[in-house]
C-alpha cells in the first residue's frame, strides 16, 4: 500500500498520452498537472537526482536525464498490429539505469536492466511487446526478452492507472534481436538498423540517443482493415454455408418447390455469380483505401511511392512495390565496334569497369531494354545490337533486368519503376563524372521496357530520345502520364504500335497515343503473317528455331514492332508513314500527300524525327508479312467518266499492273477486302504496296470484274443493265523519301489516259484496258 501511495504522489494527474508512441520512466520523477507526452519520451533520473516535470510541459520526442539534458529524439513512424503494456515494480533501492555509453546500439531504445542491478525503487515502466506476422525466415529472428515480473505484488489500485495509459498508446514498432537477445542474426540488419545518431541537447552537449535510424519500408496500416477483413470473412462464410445447406436438403427442396436439380444448383451458385464481378472492385477498394500513400526509398536511387493516383478500377486495380535491388540485379552491358560480341559490364560502384571499357562519352549511346519474360540473351537483342553497330560506331548498352521481368506480371510492372531509377542514376552518373550528354542518349524499349525507359526519362534532364516498341497495355493503358510512357519523358518519343487489340483479345500492346510520333503499321493491331494459317508453326520452327517459333505462337503481333525497327536501321527502303485520322482514311488515299513542308509524313524507325505537329498525332503505314517488311506505297486514283449509257453505280473487283522503264509490278489488288461500289462521275483512290520501287510509271494495265450480290437485288445485272466501268484517267503517286534537312517529301506523280487521246476507256466486265502517259488531252494541247 505504501508503494502505491508513493507512486500516486508522483502524478498530479494523469498526463495526456493520446499521441504517445513510447515512454520510459526511471528514478525519482514527478509530473505536474497538464503534462503532455508525445512521440518517444525517455525520462531517466540518475542516482541522487530528482526530475520534476513542470505543469503544462509538453515533451515530444525527448530524452530527459538527471542533469536535465533534453535531446531531440528522431521521430519514427511506428507501425504494428498489437501491443501490451506491463507494469514493472522494482524494489525501493535506487539504481543507476544501465544505458551504455560506448555500445549504445546493443540495447533496445529504453534500456534493459538485469536482475542483479534491480534495487528497491517504485517505478511504473511501460514495455511494449509487439506481435506481427513476419515471413517464416524472420520469425525466429524477431522477439524480445523480458524479465519475469511478479505482477501479483502490484496493488489493484495501481493497475488501473497504468492500464489507462496503456489503452491510449498508439502502435509501437518491433525491434530485431539476435541470439544474444537484441540483434537479428543477420549482421547486415544489425549494422543498418541500429546506427547511433549524433544530436545535441538544449545546452549544446553532443549525445547519441539509442534510436534506430534506418527505415527502408514505410508501410501505413489502418484500423479499418479489420472491417474489410470481417466483411470478407462473412462473405466467404456465406458461400460455404450455402453449399453445405443445399447439399443436405437438396432433395427436399426439389420436392417442395417441384423443380429439378438444375434450378437448385443455380441457386447455390448465387455466391459465385456475385463474387466474380465484385472481386476486382473489392480488391481495388481494399488496396486503395486500406493501404495507401506508401513510400520506399532505395539508397542513392531515391524513393518510390504508391498513392491513390496509381490506382484505377479498370486499368490498374492492384499496386505493389518492386522486388529488392539485389533480386532484380539490374546490369548494364556495353558493346562497341571494338567489342561487338563480348560485352563489358559497367558498374557505377566500380569506376574501373567504366574506365577500362571501350565506353566513349563523345559518341552517341543507345540503350536496349527488354520486356516481360525476356532476357538480353534473346535473339532479337543480339540482332538489334549488331544492326546498330553496323550502322555507326556507337555505345550500345544492353540493360539486363531479367531478375525482375519474370512472372507474375503485376510484380514485373512494379519492378519497371525501380529499373527506371537504376537506369536514370546510371545515365546521370555518366553525365556528372564522364561528360556524357543526355541529348545523345537514345533508349529503345520493348513492351515493359518502353515504360521502363519512360520512368528513367522522368529523372534525366534533357534526355534525347525514347523509342517505344509496342509498349505494354495491361496496367498502363488509360493511366495518367506519370504512370506510363509519355511525350514529356524525352525530347523525342516515337512509338510503334503493332498489337493494339484489347488484352481480352490477347493483345499485349497499347493502342492509345503516348509519344510525339505514334506509328500504327497495318492499323497497329493484326499484323500480316501472324496468322498461323499463313505461316504454319512447323515451318517457322524449321527456319528460325524454337525461340522464334515460340514468339510467333504466343506474341507474333507484339514482337513485330521489334522486327520493324531492327530492319529500319540499315534498310534502303524508307518507312514513310502518313499522318491520318484513321487507317481506313489512309487506305482510301485521303491523306497520302505529305504536304509542301513534309509534315504530313514521318519516317518510322531509326530515322524518325520530330515534327511540328502536337503529340498525339497518328501515322499509318502498311508493311509486308515477311522480311523485308518495308513496302513502297502507291496511291492509285481512278477518275471515272459518266457517259449517258453508264449506270449510276457499279460494284466489282479491280487489279492493276504498273510498268516503268525499270520493271513491272503485276496484279496489285485494289479490292483485297471484297468488292467496291463505284459511282460514275466521281474519283476513287486506293493505296497499294510492293517491295520494289520501279520508278516513274508510264503504263498501267487495269482489270475490271463486275460482281453481283444476291443479297442486293439492285446489283443483279443481266440483259437490262450495263456492267461496264468508264475510266477517264488513272493517276499514280508514290512517296519515295523525306529529305532530312528541309523535311521535304519526294513524291512522283504520273497521270495516264486511254491511248488515242480518247475521253475515257470503256472497260467491260472481266476485261482489261491499257492507260499510257502522254495520252491525256492536256498532253495533246502541249504537243501542239
């Protein structure tokens, strides 16, 4: 009873501890009225000293010792799922609290006396014991040692006071221990988590509080997660109960309601019918509102956070942090013309690897970044590397992040953010220490590698160029610009889209624009030659090997962007793409002209250059189904006459053969997708392609075949109608190239008419007509 009275006399009233994380009191200490304790507070009265906390005092993150030294305590966010407060009653004889001076990192923050040092001194010491589920590999390394305490000797009148303090304490943190009681068995963790921090007290005296300073993970947990967990438990239990109850009374239900077993089974499936559509929004709600605004820092690379802006109900319902750096193990492998086959590993942690390599900061630098489930050993990486070195003597650096590109996909998408930081730090290090100009840096990324380059570009000032080869769609399409590749990531961002179908149709690439120049070969979706009926898989296996056969089977459209860019590096055939609102408009020749300044066209591939048009412009081009993929584009324009005997409209199929002094292109199909409906007296244009450029066209053979469709009675043509097509002239336009200096497009135009200077050619169904240059009426006037 005397101990209890002595204890109560030390408190004028109970302090305000609503914002208190940790409290340690030792020695002769008294508290005035209205004292507020916040954060971590340690009060230690040395032997023979007395500490009086004045009324109205506010102690926040303080260490108060016997000589009234007050040191600022480093605030740490403390996060745990539960805690327990214990009352330690120590005999009356006072003792010197054993906080070590030389090896302060050897004890928990509040110190820990042993049984031999205990003397008789009334004290209420609050020790917080956290319990938290850790991975099994850490369970044995994390615990606390506590002395055995005889709580029976503590009066019942004392416990309510301490328990009142306990209930208001926030969650505390847990500290690791080792086999000797305090450190984890891993020496690395011990060295990192318990480093002494020099601070100064109010009197300018240096001191080192025993506070852990290294916090790699900052994960905030909310109490509302228990409510979400309870809802999930109830929801899951209802499913189990439904299955159990219907299994028992299934026969009775069938008899009572007079229905078959099918209807009873459907009723028992109600849970699944609701679970499937609700699991995604439910998981999104859990991730977004229960755990949010998390941050992780990665030493010199900087920090990554996950905020609400990174979530989207449809496009990105889940978010996680990247794997550890050691697991991803990002590497940079240099190839030059001096070492085209054996790469040099470059490490910023070891400058000798850079100095002894063939890296030349004065030369342009190309980075190749692979994507999901890929490695630098892939054949396309080697092929692109060889083509780049064949083109020029550049620094070609292959980014190896194979340790982070493996499944699961959600984890791989998160890893791209950390790889982007690694890449940005590497480029900035070369800039600061070796004079590399970021404007001479060109990053080429496929799939997830494209977004990795975008993350790197956000942290590199003045980055020259990023080429995105079919950037990955899942978790990036529809997201804000900071979460994906976008035009602000570099001075020039050019993107090639080849697999833009929805992910539900097994399309892996983005369809929305995300660069200054967005190219859509063959409409950016289904690529020619990717249909297994066109190129059988066994044939690909024999020709190109098992790796290429696997890619064709799984992601032929997705990897086509790689092949197109690789071919463009040294191809003599220019990949001239045309700016157009849609692919259909492009095929109809409505936007075939490049304009006087050439801004209506752009070169796809290595030679891409920035235009005057704002970001978001789409450029369309048609390619072939096999190597070489590049095609020369020809616009064929038919000027139709309308003589009195002609029908208002006709429909059918058409082919042309183009002749020049250099060669012949035979049987170009103008109607590959079915018959076309033509109206006499108008003009129609068609865009066709061919691998060869035969030069200026001087002769055209035109074939026409009328088509009758039984579903369209008006198209039926027998004795009472005219199925002839009347053509005044044919114009052939070809865009050969774009001049790099003045951005002028080189176009050739040929106008051909029926021989004999006739007004038009009468082409009967299933027959051909010839059109020649210098045979039009204006040519006749010119000759005279």
